[in-house]
C-alpha cells in the first residue's frame, strides 16, 4: 500500500514541476520560454519568425538607451556563428536626460514616440521602421532585473517603399557583461 502512495506522490510531483515550467502562454497567446520571442510579419513580406529575445540598458554620456531585440542571432565569440542571421526585430527607447527608468505599460511606437520599432529582413536587405508619433504599440506587461515580457503590434515602412505590420510577443532575458552590468 505504501508503494502506491509513494508512486502517486511521485506522479503528482512530476505534474507539479511540469506545470511550473518556465513557459508562458500569456504573451499574445504564444508559448514562449524565457529568452524567446515570436512574431508574424504581413504586407510587403509575409513571414513567421521566432528566435532569441534579449534586452540591454546602455548608459551613455547623453542619456540612456534601452533596447529589446528578437533575432536568430546566437551570442558567440565565434565570428562565423552569426553567418545565418535572417531577421532582427528591435525596440529602442532613448533618454535625453540622466534620469531613466524602465516601466510596465503600453507605449506608442514611432520616430516621435517613446519607443521606435524596427524590423530588418536580411534576405532582402530591407529595414522597416515606425514613423510619426503612433505606428503601433509596445505593451510591457512585466519587468524585472532579468526579464522583460511584452506584446507588440506596429506598422513600419521601408525607405525604398513598402510597408509591413509586425505582431507578436517576447520574454527577453537581460544581457549582462559590458552591455548591462546591472543584470
């Protein structure tokens, strides 16, 4: 009888650990682990992308730069490791003053907004950027010293013409070291 109870306790423990895994379905309905992002692109390019997600906080003399990325870049000291990069998604906020803080909330994306959004398609060598004061939104739902969770949707145009709509989510890990010693 004790073997049955031990077996049931073992099964319940396994189920508990599986249910408490590091996956989240709260980001745009996506099942993302920490350090992952996924999004769709429609318009001039139609694609689904997923890859590593990370963020940096870069203090500079003229302010602070906060960047969120999703890409198929791999962090490596081997320069040939990134030869197969096919896309880069970036959200960037620049502070013009010494005071800066990352916070949760919904932020407008655009060249004249709190954040800029950019999607680069390496295959076509085309970069799409948000313009104006409201090209879409970035909703940061959670921020800690090691993780930023966000959903986003924005429209962006290329300098040579064409536009795309980008929609998805991310669970970005902080990059430490020279990029952000505060992780």
